[in-house]
C-alpha cells in the first residue's frame, strides 16, 4: 500500500477525475481521495496510461477543489472483509455499514471483482426451489444455481413479489432455509424501508445481508454494489456452505449508471446510448451465480429489472435474456385487474425447469400439467379475443368453457395473497381443479394415467 499522496488532479468531469504525471498505477487499483476539509472518498482506476490516469469516484466529485485535493493509490483492488457476522447487517455499495453498527473486522478479504471460474468446475443447476408462488413453482420452476430474472415495469409490484420470494424460498425436504443477499440500487427511501420492515417482521432478517444504494446516493456507487454483494454471496456459499439466494434490484438503474460513466469516458455508444460492452458487463455479474462440484453451497440469482416503457426488446431485458436461463414477466393488464402477482404466463419461461421437476423432485405429472396449462390458457386467449369481436353470446359452448377457464386461471391460480405460501402439491392440485373445467378430449398433453388419477370432469 502506497503512502504517497498526489496533488496532480488536472480536471474533473462528472464522477471522473483525471490526473497527469502519475506512474506505476494499474487498472482496477483502489483510490482514496481527500478533500480540503479532510473528508475521504473512494475511487477506482478505470483507465491508466503514461500520460493520464482516470479515476472513477464512487461518492461523486461535488465540492472537490482541483488545487486542494489529495489522491492516494493503494496498489490493491477493492476488497471486502468477510465474516458470518455480515448476516443481519446493512451495508452501502462499497461494504461500509449503513446500520450505525461497527464495520466488519476480519482477516478474510476478497477482491469484489471475483475470480474466473473454470467451466469444468461448475455443476449443472438442479434441485427444485419452492417459492410458494404458483405461477413460478408450477409453470416456471426455479432450480438451485439458476439465474431467473423478473422483467417488470414502473409501478408494478416487483418489490412486493421479491420480498415474498425471500420470505418463502426453500428446498423441499431440506430443513435449512436460504441465506439471502439482497442488493438494491437506486431505490427510493420508502422502498428501502419496505424491504427492511418486511424482512424484520417475517423473521428472516437474521439470514439476510443487505447492500443498499438509495435514489439520492451517488449513482457511481451502483457500479460496484452488485459485485460487492456477490462477493459476500460467494463467501457464504463456498466458504460457509450455505444455499444463497441473491436478489438484485434494479438492474436498469445499474445499466443507467454504466451508460453515464461510459459517456463521460467517451466510449462509443451502441443501442440507445448504452456502451457496446453492456452485454459482457452484465454477463460478468450474472455468471457469478451457480454451483461448484466440490462445494455444498450454491448461488441462485433473481435479478429484477424495470423495462423502460414496458419494452421487452429494450437492450437491458434483451441482453439479460441471452445470459440468464429464462424470465418472469409481469403484466400491466393483470395488475390493472388487481391480480397479484401479475405474472404474464405466455412470455414467462424457465429453461432449467425440466431439470428440477418430476417424480423425484416435485410430482410425476408436473411437466405434463404445466404444458397443458400453457396450451389451455393460450387457447382461452384466442376465445377471449374472438369474444371481443363478435360478443361472448355468439361463442360456441366450447369457447365459453375456455373463457371460464381463463377467468378461473387468472383469479384462482395466478392470483394469490402476498402471505399465501402454497406448496408445490397444492399448486398442482389446484391446476387439476382448473383442468377439470375442460373435457378429457381437450387435454392432449397429459397421460391417461394422469386423467384417471387427477381429472374430475363431470360431463357438464
């Protein structure tokens, strides 16, 4: 660690500080900036050459004086002190306490940028995770080690949904509950307070590590916060053998901060002004989830992103979909009908669902029931569209039956209370109650054995 302090700040642009005449500085080095009042700020070298060094200041550059600013390069990357005592604590983006309690003191420290993982060392994600939410457990099952994002929009209840997942997530048959790493970027004070009160009132706070960046906190801190949170998750999973569920909200705020810093750096913009390396930057974060062959613990990730203008083709959800294994899409139309959670079933998908369900994990009919629900709801949407054109009274008896199925599906299966924790068996039994509204001849995706065992069509 260097003891030299430099007063060679040549210019400041936004959150970036430029220094000239500084040698032997490496990309990624941690920086401490001291202003004329003696207050310290944290930074990181993001570009280094023989002519100029560019430093990103996480707390912002407001009120910094070029003539009276001292900069010290620590010759080390950003590291996080790690300990089991992190559980139940609340930190900012660089790992400093937000809860008024002492900082974590530990000899165990890790680079927040993580280490590359040999693909051969990865174990395939398996084992069903029960969230207690029927649209996820029944139709878009989450498995241990998966990355399953939630695509939402402004004003939709994604915060309420992820809080419910945090409270209810469990491995059926495993007495151990998940340890939660919760990372929030650019959230309002009321949202931050909501999460804190939800976790405290439900009793899960002692198993939660929180990293918070509020809307009025420096935007640049959002660039390091998910990496700090995932460093804590890797420690809890691979050193402490916990099953870790990482919830990151809102990745759109992260991408906006990345675009801001890229513009200030002069990087060539790509789609909608985002830098061309947005894909690789997001992948660097998402790919830290998973399982390793020689570790008992695992990291399962649920990133939340709000789609600007509800546009699923926007670069952030579009690139996220390429990296992750599916998505849960929330519907503004269902939300307007007071359906919670407003999960839009047709575009939602879990690509690893098949590896976590079935006879030994959930129930032998799970995959067939999910396929049949998708098919029946899709057919019901056609009937609903036809009714909007010619009127429901002109529909055939079959179409009217599908209309009833759609209404019951949305109000009985999709809709549930925020404290309603359904087991996977309850979800599958409810699915069969709905499928029993349709005649056996309409159910081509389930087996004869399934029909005999679970279907209760009365012929009406």
